[in-house]
C-alpha cells in the first residue's frame, strides 16, 4: 500500500501536485474542488515479462450529476510529470487506461467510461472527443460513489494480450471490461496513477495497490492435450480382438463341416 512511513516518505512511490496522504485511509489524488491535479508514481519500473496489477480506488463527490474529470493508470517510459491528460503529459509513450467520468462530447455509450490508449510518443490525446480517436478498447462501468469497494485488475502477458477486469457490483465479482491482443508496452515501464478536475470535480482516491509477477503461461496459449490410451484398456481390447478371431474361425469350420456332410449325403443317393 503506497502510504507514507514514520519519516513521511514512501519506499516504493512518489507523490506530488495536489496529492494528500491520509496514512490511515487513502492517497487522495484530488479533492472535490475545481482545477486540481494529483499523481502517484512508482519509483522503480516494472521489468517483468508478465505481470498483474490490482488496485482499489474510490471516486465520489458532493454533486450527483456534475462531476469530473476522471483518473488514469499508466504504464509509461516517463513518470511524475504533470499534464492535461488526466493529470499526465500528452504525447506519452506507453499505455494509459482512463476512467473518464465527464463527457466532453456526445457518445453512444454512457459515462463513466473506461478506455485504453497506446501512446507512441508523438500522438496527441483527442481531448475534445474524450479520446475516441485514440481508443483501442473500452467499456461502460458505473464505478462512481459505490457501496462496494471498487477495484481494477490489469493482467499483462507480453506479446499475447492485456486484460482489464473491474469489481464494482459485488464483492469478488469481477466484470470483464476489455482485452487487447498483441499490445506493446515499453520493456521498462513505470506504474502511475493520476487524476484531474476542471470546472467540475470529484474526490479521486487510491486505497491500495498490489503488483505481482506471473510465471505461468497465459491461459489462451495452452495447447490441447493429446489423450493417451490406458495400457490396461489396450490389453483388454487386444484380448477381445483375439477372441473374436477364434469365434469367427470356429463358426467357419462348423459351416465347412456341415457342407461336407451334406455333400456326402447327396452322393450316396445317387
């Protein structure tokens, strides 16, 4: 958990801008106030080939309908910089997953909306259209002001896929959000959390963060197993085959014998 120690420091994370640490409760990236920005970044990069990040977060505020702008989780080559994309810089290199709670344009889906963008270091985020030109995957998720703990679980297998699941309906009920095949993330990527408010606002909190290396192969890469025949079964079938041959030979022998007897009887009549 990225809370400060007795020296008011965190061993694994740096924080800045408007971020406030409540050592007994959460890391508050922004308060429910206009024009705030906050960030929380790992000091060390993720260098594992396959990994999983799970974090608990909370988004709420005083206004039931007018709120925003949202928060993001990052896996990028740069870290701890303030910018316009949910509190981080534009034209980033790596992966950004945005929890967008305010619509700047009309869309066929509702908000909050969770979407992913893969940045190449030169492409700008399409702010006016809520990133629609940049979206590689996304899902609707009613994650604001929930009674159940809201969590996200991000699983990454290099050169295979990245998967995002959310918990917000019931405890330990993970809802699939999206899966991105063949996504590329920098080999050395920092984990970050940022949030931004504008004219509308919300509290954006990080409650816990856990990261794990994955040593197993991805489930979808499993090869179908070849069923091996049981030796005892083979022996039994072999015995049955021999018995059938003996029975067939005996039946044919009886037919030949009957035919010869009939032939002899016919010759005696003449």
